[in-house]
């Protein structure tokens, strides 16, 4: 089957990756479950059985089992790596507090120190922060997009952009298109005319320069204080992914 070709923002792209999560098992040619690591500052763990495929969806569950917090996560890791291109996802998420869902790009080269983000960066296309329960409207309910570089310790640097939404966001499926070129990062929600994230507004320098490495894809949910207080009545939480499509420049 010939790869799909599209033109976006005047650039010709050819499809390099596609998964519609058909069947009832994670496609091992495309994905692996993230290791069952402890994540963040609430002691939560990524757990294999929190990642399932059902009804043509990838489902990442976040739950509480006794005093333990668990959530699901997948990555392409060495299976699929790419730099510049288009990254598209169709998803639906539930309102919660204490955890967040994310679609992001990762490289081990993020640990390189001294070259800015150019020689390696974590690129967070979106992190859905929905913990506005204890905050005024619009203060903590948003899509967060960010770039991290120079490791995660003393030299760590980060720049981000936030897009606010209301409760109607949880009622529907959404599509996000992320474009990564040598000049910018931009992301669009539901085929809007204007991007909700546009690195040119602050300039590439604010993001440490534009990353030039090849990154792998991660789709995750996790608990942490940044997500606010854990609300038992809002758990389990589910992050549904209908499909992921990636395109590379021709």
C-alpha cells in the first residue's frame, strides 16, 4: 500500500507511521509499554496493565489501588524515531485531578549539556492539565506545550506555552497536528486556522534553539503534584487514543 502524501503549510509530506489500534493487543511493531518506573513526586508508577487496546482505541488508565497510584504509558523508543515532520493524534480524555495525559517526543540526547536544545530536547506537544477544581476558572485547566533541554538536574532549562479550554473539551474527540521544522514548532487543535502553540511568538532562542535530533514518541498518563490534588471520586481516569499518524518531509 502506497504511503499517504499530503501538503501542509506549503511543504510536501509522506506518511512514515500509522496506527489505528485495531484489534485487542498493542502492536509490538510500533509500541512498547513504558517500563514500570516510579514517576514524579506522588509516588505513582507506570504499570503495564494500565495500558490496553479495546474497541479500536489505545486506553491509558490512571487509578488508585489502596494507597498506590498507577497509570499507563507507551513509547515507540527504538522502533520509530523521527525529527522534522508532522505528528497527528486523535484523542479523548476525561476530567480529573492529580494526573495528566500527554503526547510528547523524547530523545536520550536531551541529557546533552551546553548545546541548548539544538543537540537534544524533550518536546511536549501537549500535556492536559485539568485540575481546576481548587482554582479559579482558567487558572489550571489547559494544554501545556513545552521544550526541555540540558538534562533534568541543575542545568535543566525549559520554555512553555499554555492554551486554556473549558469543560466542553471533555465531551468530544479532538485532533492535534504538530509541525516541527528547522525554524519552528507549531501545533493546531481541531484544524483551527491558528496554532495554539507557535514558537515563533517567543522566538527559537527562548526554546534553546530548534532541536535537530531524532526523537521517539511517547503517549502517557501520570500522577504528580503538578496535576493538583488526587480526587478519588474522579478515578479511574481514562485517556483514549483513536489513531496516531506521522509524516516526514519529502
